[in-house]
């Protein structure tokens, strides 16, 4: 099996993956208790699916009892540009790095399926009983980050994301579960030390303690998963972040080892590096769908996206954006209309301040 694993690593690299490590499904015994505490505290917010499938998410062996090995793979999506540069430009929107081009779920899953088919063929060549395989990318109840740590891809940093000594923390995670017995790798150790750069970088104080996240205060959760209005106390803290947030990732000093994404479709589209808020606010449903076809942004729909854009406009202190906000005061979606009213009120205050200073 050692020879097969060496070939597997080489094939994964040929497919575009940057890291491959292996663990057993039962190598994450800490997950059930941690997940139960997270859910009991209500830190999952509106993500009810976390609670509904917690028995699987807490125990990968229960998800597929026949599995003997979990192949964990990492693929870099490190940006070419500074992901925080747009935060100081209030008239434009800031989109999370992972969402500035094609949906990684589609790209990664295709690679995983090709690798899984290759593994089956190679096992058969080696005279091994034909293995079964299942591939997962983020959308299934799989504790990917704990499994990644157990396999040695990296460790879960204080921001709860996986950090690699080879890739920093800008990388996607995918997994291949298989009935094959493949030699496991050594789990990665925590190398965060006394550093708290990621915790201090969070605009909304979403980390109650190191290694703990309260999604209800996380900008990624608020702009993507949260339905309805965002609490008014949190809206100013969103700044111009209209889809996701990278502040804790960008702050990690281990990114000095990051490698630029090899996959061109992870590199930012020109129109998503610094999109003008006024242009985004003018999108109707058809325009939204056309602009974000093939993008993960499409998943949240025009109304939730426009809500985010209007919050950003309200935070801009740019009275010239008042027409863009006023255009949605009577929007049929009540959350969008509420966001427009909030935005207009803040911009009118900014306009009055400018008039008094003139």
C-alpha cells in the first residue's frame, strides 16, 4: 500500500492539489463534544442544518461506516492582490477572496472525482479488491477542518480555520473517503503560539476565546448565511464587506509561506476586485444572475446581496450614493427596504455634516 500511496500523492499533485494527507475516520474523537457545546451556546445562528446533521458531523465513521481511510487534500487559492486593500475604499464593495471568480465547489469536486476514479483503477491494477469511494467538498456533514488536522494538512488556528506550514491559510479542503486501508499520516501540532493576530483583526469580535467562533457575530456568516435584517449594532462594523470577510485569514503570519493559486479560475475577476457599490445597487434579479453566473455569490440571491450592498452604502459616508440607496426604499423585499432606509438615514447625516463644515 505504501507504493500506492506514493503514486496517489503524485497523482494528486498532477491534478492540481498542493497537499495530500491521510487519516482514519475515527481520528477526531474531540469533535462531538466541541460541536455539542457550539450548538448548545447557539453560536450556529440560523444554520439549523448543523444541528440537524450533528450526529454525522460529529462522527465521520457514522457518515459511512464502511470507510477505512480519509484522504484529505488542500488546494491553494492565495490571492495575487492584497485582499484588504479595498477596505479603505468606501465607494466600492469588498468580496471575500474565495468568491472573486468561479465557485470552488464545482472545480474541486471535479478534481476529487478524477482522483477517486484513478485510485480505483490503480487499486485494481495492484490486485486489491475494488475499493469504494465517496468525495466531499464542504456541502456534506463532514468535519473537514478537524480531519485535516488529524491527517496533518495543518492545524486549526485560533480563528478556527486550518493553517498550514506550507500554504498559510489560503487553501480549500476536499476529502475522499474510501474503503481502502491507506497508511495514515501524523496529525499536525498547533503552531500558533502566543500570536493572536487573527483574533485582534476581527471587526466584530466574533471570537469569544481563542479557537472559538460565534457565527452570529462573524461577517462571513452575516453576509452569506444570515437571512433577514442584520442587527443594527453590527451593521456599521460590516464596513464595505458585501460577501464574506477575510480579515482573520489575511492577518495570519503563516501566510508568508503561502503559494499563489495555480488554478487560474481562482484568480479574481477584474470586476470583482473593486466593484463600485452604485453599480451593484442597480442590479435587478436578472442582472444579478447574469453577473454572478458560476459564482458562489449567486447562491445568496439578489435580495440578500442587495441588503449587504445597501449596508455598505450606508457605511460609506458618501452622499453621492444617496440616489442608489433611495432607489430601494420601496423594494418589495422588506429586508432590502429596511436596509435602504437605514442607508439613507446615515447618508443624510453625512450630507448634513458636510454642509455644516462647508
